[in-house]
C-alpha cells in the first residue's frame, strides 16, 4: 500500500530536455560549434563546446561568456520542460548533457577569473542536479 505522504517526500521528478536532432547531427557531422550556435542558439551543447574549446586555449573570459550563454539558454529550456528551480537533471539523458557541460564550464571559467563564490555555486548546482554528471565532468 502506498502512503499518501510518499509523493510529498519524493521531491520533483527528473527533468528531461528535448533532443534537437538537427543541431546535434550538425555537430556530430563536424560542423563548427560557432556555426551551430549561430543557427541553433537554444542548443546548449554548441555553447558548451565553444566554452570548452576557449578554456583549453587559455581564454577564460571567452569561455565564461560562452558557458554563461549556454547556461541561460539551458535554464530557459529546463523551465519550459517543467523544472521548478531544483530537482534532478539526469546526465544519463543525453539532451541534458549540453546544459550540464555549460554549468561545469561556467564553474571552471568563473574559478579561473577569480569568481570563487560563483564557481562554488555552479559546482554545487551540478552536483545537486546529477551525481553521475558531476563525477563524469569533474574527474575528466
């Protein structure tokens, strides 16, 4: 028998972002991330790639800007898909990974430019959203 309180204690359900096949396939086919971001600005994975590439080239401020753009685009999508500001955003659901990568990239770039509090908040948000994604992104 199910206790009526179970639903109250369970927390919000996981949020699953929709797949954007045309954007995803363009990246997979080798299109430049900047071209994909320009054509599909709501696709956080393109912004994540741009942020990661900029960071790898030593451009922390540029990485921060790309990551923040993807982060905000991802938040918009999360809200449109039922997210209420907290709850699981599973790494296992492939379309969520672009947003989660942006969140990690934002934390890393914020740390690099001296925004320690923001870096810590982003890292905690990542961990609270997905332990699996947190582990995958912080141990790579």
